[in-house]
């Protein structure tokens, strides 16, 4: 039985990857952080009681900023494959926590690579590094491929650039099987609530049910190449099964403005929006609602721009060219954007119906959005 070690197991990708590897017959070890509240919501369905013998899903406490902890875990687990997914992954938050982001996302990757080297496991253990399309940053060329130059535009992207190159360097210097997956944005119902897609699908459901008045967003003109996380975790595994360790772009090859993602999400609920104005003055109103259950007043303003969501430096346009992965590994995404939007809106609507139910029963519902 192969053993995999996943850092960031409690995140969106960690959850889907765990499920994928368990289905492939792996023994999966995941690293979670100590938190004052339970932080395992996304993987609770996979949880196995520690008192059960022969578990194949095992969680360990750890942190990307703690070298001795990482060395001990890798020594104890003896993984065949490490998927380094742990990171402070929010671009805007990285402007507020730049040093921590550099430590966890940049140096954290070095700690994993060096632990494998120190333990003399460089010919046993393969390493996948979660690199990102944010590396491309300021537009140099489109579509972006493995040969497009990097121009990172946030502390997050700069930290990930260090992680990218230290992965390449350890591969070249020590013959390690270490690869970068340069993944473009990928989303799902498990996406963190403060990333733009989930913020939108959640708000659309809440507005339809009368739980929220308005959605505030930042730059509606930003364009992203959005795929489904399920397609992308499959590719993480495929990358580590290739004969030769290399770096790979993973993307759908289509790009969509944030504004259109908003339009599509509300349309999924039978709500048509009308947009008016530009820049900070842009707003959207309810133009039409075909759903009999939603009591929405036509003309009601449901979206406004708030500059607090603008970033000091923005990444305007991402569109990936994944032809290397298509041609050499035979990877193709199974989901289209419309399927992704539908799945996310349906999931959030079901979640929010629970809140509505509680509200109707007299319980307080708290709004928290950032
Ligand atoms: P999430 O933010 O959903 O998950 C991040 C994970 O990292 C969580 O498990 C989090 O733990 C953990 N983590 C954060 N900091 C530390 C730390 N110091 N020590 C240990 N664990 C830590 O991210 P995604 O699942 O979306 O992304 C996975 C990886 O892929 C990330 O590295 C991200 O930067 C990268 N990436 C993501 C893309 C995307 O579109 N989703 C695209 C390209 C790259 P906790 O739950 O406790 O917060
Ligand atoms: P991104 O994702 O920065 O691309 O990083 P995010 O969803 O945060 O932003 C996408 C675009 O939407 C614009 N935007 C807003 N973003 C957020 N979060 N909230 C808003 O209110 C809002 N309004 C507009 C942003 O300015 C941006 O242009 C994600 C993360 O998963 C990274 O870890 C990963 O590396 C990259 O994708 C690929």
C-alpha cells in the first residue's frame, strides 16, 4: 500500500485529494493545525476513530513553520508521495501578513524538501508543490504556459515564487522527484467562503432566501480561468506518476470576468441582474426573478463595489495553456464553468436553507462576510 502525506489536508484541495487517494488504495496521512475550534469540517466524512486498528486515514498535528515537527512526521510516516498543499492561500490577506506568508508558503516548502534530503529519502519520496498561476501576475503574455515569465504581484505570489524555484533547485541539485503544478484557480462547494466565487454563490443563495441584503465586491473586471477542484487534484496525482519529474500548467483555457460569474450565479436561481455604472460606482439590481418562492422586489440593489476589496496590486487576467498536460499526461478537465456554478449555487442554497429554517424557528443567524 502506498503512503501519501498531505500538508493542508483540511483545505479545499486537501479534502478532495484525500478522498481521491483513499479511493486509489493509498494510506493517507494528513497534517492539520491545532486550532481552538474544530477545523476538520471538509474531511469529517473521512475521519476514522484513532482507536480503530488498520486505519488508512490518519491525521497528525503540525505546522509549516515548524521544521522539527515536519522532519519528525516525514521520518515517522515514510511517505512515498508528499503533496505540499499547506499555505496561507488568500492573496489579499497576504498583503496584511506578508512575513508570515513568506514563512509558511515560501520557507515552509524548503522545510519539506530539506527534511526529505536530511532523512536521505530523496530517492524514495516524490514531492508535489502547489504552485500557482499567481506567479504570472502582471500580464506578460496570454495564454500563460510553462514558459511564460513570472511577475508576482502580491506577498503570496512572491512567497510561492520562492517555493517554485526551491523545488526546481532541489530537483536539479539532489536528483529529487519534485514537481510544481502551476494550477490556475479552481473552485468547488468546499472553496473557502472569502474567495470570490464562493462569496458570490453564498451571497446569491442568501439574497434569494432573504438572509442577506447586499453583496459587496471589489474588482469586477478581473478575469480568471476557473476550473473544478476535483479535476485539479486528479492532475496532482498524475503529475507524480509521470516518468520524469517536471513542472506543469493546469488550466481550462477559458477566462471569465468576476462580473459574469456573478451573473451566472444569480441566473442559476432564476434571478436576472442589471448592472449599471462603472468602477467604484458600479451596482447591480434585480431585473427579473422567475422563481416563485423568492420574494424579491424588482429594482432592488443587491450588489455594490466596495474599494476595501481592491488589492494594492492586482492580477488582471489569467488564462492558462495546459497543452503540455493534455498532450503528455492525457489530462482533460471534466467540468465546465456552468457545471461548477450550478454545483456551487445548489450546495450553498441547501446550506442556507438550513439557516433560514433556524431563523424561522426563532434562532439568531449571524452574518459574517469579508
Ligand atoms: P485552502 O486555503 O483551502 O487550504 C489551505 C490549507 O493549508 C488548510 O488546510 C490550512 O489549514 C493549511 N495551512 C495554512 N497555513 C498553514 C501552516 N502554517 N501550517 C500548516 N497548515 C497550514 O487552499 P486550497 O485547498 O484552495 O489550495 C491548496 C494549495 O494550492 C495552497 O497552497 C494554495 O496556495 C495552492 N493553490 C490553490 C489554488 C486554488 O485555486 N485553490 C490555485 C493554485 C494554487 P487550516 O484549515 O487550519 O486553515
Ligand atoms: P485569487 O482568488 O486572488 O485569484 O487567488 P480570489 O477568489 O480571492 O480573487 C479572484 C479575483 O476576484 C477579485 N475580487 C474579489 N476577490 C475576493 N476574494 N473578494 C472580493 O470581494 C472580490 N471582489 C473582486 C480579486 O481582486 C481577484 O482579481 C486564488 C487563491 O486560491 C490562491 O491561493 C491561488 O494561488 C490562486 O487563486 C490561483
